[in-house]
């Protein structure tokens, strides 16, 4: 079996490329190394592996964005399996495996020999997501972080706080949106947050659905409607801990296979950290799956 390491040299503040290269010199299994130069390269490398038709394990060495690209290239091919070597700032998807995910997924020997499971995928207007898709103020904040990160001397934390202040205080929390999820339908109603979970973590510290599972054939969807700034501030911490069920009057939950939403103005949507903009979206459980491998002994079952 081929072992292909797809390395993003521009990945955040995690493990360094030099550290990874040193570890690879000691890796017993035969492997190949590829480096990305620009957005889309990781997906193309995975697509080439799919076209080869040979059994292979693909290691997305970077953050959630690198993992998303590799997943989009490998999805639907049973002879391929994907994992994530954490080199990003957050690596939110790997938090499924507990607080020690960085050390667990940095053990390349254990990773190479580990088991795999078929994980569900979300289809968002043709783009596949493995973890979380958001389309509310949280998505706008995440998109704004990139803008502020380009400013000299602005760290990741400050970029987030500046984007949060801009979106909440300047542009407002809610946007009118038409949303359909199961039997529930809202027409151009103010919407603060719309979140679709296949994984459990996003945004660096949010876990909206604590018992979400990536292999149960169900998408867990939360909608927060019109809320005031004080209510939003009070609710944010509870939402981040997965306690949505305590606030049925404010947060509507749906567990199914499809949600659609639209607006008169373009909606900012974030798919595993990747930004999309359009006026109409449908997110559904994809017919495709992706094999995800992990070290023996690691578990993605929730501790709730």
C-alpha cells in the first residue's frame, strides 16, 4: 500500500515542516512526500491518487483546510483512506479524538498501522465537508479573521476579536434568511446562527452538538433566530458547550439529512474553514463517504 504525505508548508502554528521531515526519515513504511504550493494543490494530489486506482493512505499534513482538500479529492473511492497530521492552528476535526489529538496523530508509525472507518460527508452546493458548515454570524466572523490576519502585528486571537467586534457591533448579529429543515420553515426571518454538524468542533473552541457522530448517517443542524446582543452574549458560552437543548425557545434543533437556506443578499458560508458565498445553499448528506484512519486505541465516540 502506498503512503502519501501531502504537506502544506504554510499551515498555521502546529507542528513544523522540519519536525515532520525528521520524523519521516524514521518512518518504517515506504512513503512518498508531496508539498503544496497554492490552494487546490492538495485536492489535485488526492485526485491523482484516485485516478491511479491503487490502495493508498493519504496524510493531509496541515490544518482543516488541507484536510478538506484531500477529502474532496479522495471521497467516494474505497481503495483510499485519509487522515490528518496536525500542523494547523486549530485542527478542529481531530478534536473528535479527545484533548490529546495532537500527540496521538503525530505518532506516524501508529497512524500508518491504525484502523479506519467510513465517515459521512456533507454536500454543500457541490463542495464536500467533513466537519462543520456554518452560515450565520459565526461564518462572517470566521471569514473576517482572514482579513485582519493580514495586518502587521495582528495575531490570530486579535484577528478573531477584531472580526467579532466588527460583525456583532457594526454589522449586527442577524440576517434575514429563508431556512427549511425538516418540518420547520422560516421565510426571510432574522437568523443569527445556522450550523450543520457532521463532526463536533469548529471555530477553535465551539462544540455545538456534543454527541454528533461522523458515521451515523445524520446531520445535526442548529438554528438560532432573532436574539438581542445581551442574549447573544449570554447564550454564546452555552452554545459553545453543546447545551443547545437547554434553550428550545431560542435554538431549534433538527437531526436529518438535508437543510436548505437562501437570502436576497449573498450568504457567507464556511465549510471546514473554507469560505463560500452565494444566495442559495442546500446542504445534504452526501452519497459519498471517505475512509478515515487513526491510531489504534483512539476513539471518536463522545464522552457525554
